[in-house]
C-alpha cells in the first residue's frame, strides 16, 4: 500500500516553526472515515453550543403544549382520567417526543443551509466516504436533539412523572432513537431539496401531522377506523407508544387504567410488541440514512 | 490497492509513466454539457509540475466547469482528465487527496472560528494528528492570520476569509492547488495582497497552481495561460509569447464623431476599427510611427490618443474578437443564465 508523502519545508524566515512538517494524507480507511464522521458530529455540537437562542426557542413549543394546553384541557379531559392521574402526565411522553422534533429536523436543515453558503462543497470534495459524512451528520443531529429532550426531561416533575433513574434512562434511549430517525429523515430530504425555504416549508408541513397522528395527545384505543389507520401509518406512533408505556409502568395504578391510557399499538387486533415497535423506528432511520448516502454519492 | 503515480517522481516506469510524471494535470478531449448548453466543447491541455497555470476567459466561458471536472465535483460528458496521475472520474479519492481548492464563493463555516474551520478540514482529510497543530500554524502564519485564529469567521473581512481559504486549501499539503477566481469581489489592494501570498507560496512549497481569472493583469502572474472562450481554448502559451504573437500595438482614440472616424480609418488606411470601452480602437504594427500620420490624414478631430504595447487584453481581443469586458457585458442573458446554472450546479454537489 502506497502512502503519499509530502515534505513541507518552510522558508527559513518562518521563524520558530519546526524544520519540516510531514503531512501525509492517508489512503482511505476505516480510521480515516471514523475521524471524518467524528468531526462532522463535533461540528453539530459546537454549533449547538454557540447557538443558545435555538435551544431556548425550541423549548417554547413543548412547554406551551404541556403547561398551557395540558392545564387548559385538564378540566375537560381530566374527567376521563383515573383519579390521581393528571392529564399533563398523560401527554408528557408525547410532548417529550415533540421537544426533539424541531431540533432534529433543524439540524438536518443545516445541510441545505451549508449548500447555499458553500460549506457543503468543502465537505464533498474531501477524500472521505459519503457514508462517513452522512453518518456523522445523523448522529450529530441525534445528539443535540437528545440534549434538547433531556432539558425537557428536567421538567418531568411538573407533569408528576417520577424521576426514576431507570425510567429516565429508558426515555433518553428512546429519545436518541427518535432523534436519529428524524435527523435521517431530514438529511434524506435535504439531499434532494436545494432551497432552504422549500425545505423548511415542507418539513413544517409534515411535522405537525406526524405529531398529531402519533397519539401524543390522545390514547390510540377506540378511535374511528380512518383515524386508527392513519395513526398506524405515522412512524412517530411507534416511539410515542413505547415512551408512554415506560412512563405509565412507573406510575402506581391499576392495570385496567394502564390498558385504557397506554394501550398497546395494534395491527388489526394484534398487539405489536414493544421491541418490534422500537425496531421499526430504528429500521426506518437506517433505511432513510442509506437513501441519503446513495443520494450524496451521485455526481453531476 | 492501487499504487499512486507519485508526483514526487520517484516512480520509475514506461514511457507513458515518465510523461505523466511531468504533467500534473493532463486533459484531453474534455466536454461537458448541461442539457442543451455546451459549457466545455472539447479542450486539451497539460500543466507541468510546479507551474502556475491560468485559465483566462469571461464569465460563462467554461472555466469553472473545467475546474469542477478536475476537482471531481462534476463528471465530464466525454474526454479524460488526469490530475496527479489519477483519473478524475474513476479515482476520485486519489485525486481529492492530492488537490487543494479555493472556490470563488466562500466555503467557510462562519459560525466556527478560523482554527475550528481548519481543524475540521484536517480531520476530514485525515491529516496525521501530530502534524495538525504545527501545520495549522504554518499555513496560518503564511497568510498572516495566526493572531486571529480564535475569532469567528463571521468577523473576518472578505480578504481575510479568502486568505483563510487559501491556508485551508494548503493544510493537507496538496500537490495541486486550484484557485477559482481567487480575487473576485475584492478591492484592488486586497487583490494584490492575495497575489503576494500566492507568489510567496510558490516560493515556499513544491506546488502546482491552477487558477482561473477574468482579470487580465492577474493572468500576468502565471507561467502559462490558456485563453478560453465559449467553451474552447483559443490560445495557450506564456504571457510573453502570447503578447508577442499579437505583434501589434493597440491605439485608442477619442474623436468628435466615432462613426465617421471608423469609416475614415477604413477608407484612408484600410484599418478595421471598432468602439471598445468608449474609444475607437484598432491595432497597427508600430503605433508611435502611426500616430503622426493619423493626425495629419484623419478628417475627424481627435481629442486624445493612447498607444499601448500589446497586453493580454489585446491577446484576448485578437483571439476572440472582443475585449474581455465587452465579452462579459454583451455576453448576453444566455451567458449569464449559463453562469448562473453552473453556480447553482456547483452548489448541488
């Protein structure tokens, strides 16, 4: 295997510089790809850290849903709730899922942004696999969106959700998976949509229906057939369900209430196991990431 | 694992290998079509190792498209392009490892600091960890930005950003540096400082530079120039040879009546003149000796006269029939639309 070596000898007047800096760009290999994915991931984190405004504004919407809508509807919806269980507790898992929605999508939007501002070209001319770039991007978006979710997790107590370590860990894991899949979806879209405005309009148009159909605000049992079908098509359903299950299994209440409020997702009467539900979301994320990689491999 | 035809030249081989060793860039029969638009219509050229080679032409002539093909950002419709001994279509990564790029629009992340931008590049190119810090310092010192390494790029001026891009393009010690319009949009003072850095760079590093420009005065900095117009190379040589090939002085006169003056020049001297840049312009073998005759015999009053030795402008004019500014001004909407398309296309990948 030949490795290219270039000797860079600075001019004598280069001051205190070392005599000779050997820079050899290596053949592509797994280590190189990992470094590339790593730096793409790290850039997401740096930008998230420097953009505090984004972190705060992304929290406004879930906070409104939980405290304003949640409190306001309590009087009405509370009647259907078992004694001692708040409506806010019921919608908390769904709103938690919402808290990562916008951050994940927005992080993939930066690809469209980077394209308009040229930075994408810097990435695309690098001697590194497109897969490394896309994987780094998806994991970066997943990480910062999960951070966002964790901030919202801190508010769990206000919705009477217990701070149980096992519950918290389960929810963080599920948030990470959800964020990854959402970012992969966004990256896949960003590979094709070149205009920032169009990208934002399209994703916004998709995000709200995804949220409303996921059962974030109502139980998935006893719905009219048409709505029932739509909720089963929504990918978000398959993560909101397990999240609610996690929360409710940590609350003290009779099993019948659990059946009523956090029913299993059913396909024509067959209850989808939690593992399959979560696996579906993961498979979708990986599938969309694969499409994104294929898109970025194309050359004009 | 393919063996690189190392441009350092150690690789011994057949006659073909020896030839490739001299030519760092070798292009033959290259064409590129975007739908119906023929951006590049069959060009051939070679760039030798260590050379500074300039692609000169008006906007939309096919310069950027050619660079995109050489840099693996676009596939040629037909023809081949070898860069550092590797095919730009089939051995992308090998080409990418060997080249540095500075585009005409900025490709920096303005939300990161200068150092973060460079570190990003180093990681992406797999620069050995131990070399990253010293090399970063070296290239930033070269463009005089080390003191500002911790500033956000968004606080940089246009000239500083361009310098940082040049530094970044050099970070992984490429064999070929591509500069696409490196000074476009900069004020004259900044332009000349960019050129000072480029010339300094030629002195310090063993590097081949391929650049495009539509500034005539900048093309003079090149060892060799290819003049490209409407997707074809119309001339290729050193600036001196190109100027010598024109062999005529350029005379520009301001007259009271340009139309009459042009007619009179034709009638009296048999000279074809035309209005360029607001003055009646024509070429004659020895301008100084011609001027007295001009005053004596031209029936139209002359307000001013200027005689200039052949410049690259004249070279461009003699090969393409228009000055580069005229070509851009009258290039028409088709040209501009084409240029726009390239730019949009450039962004696409």
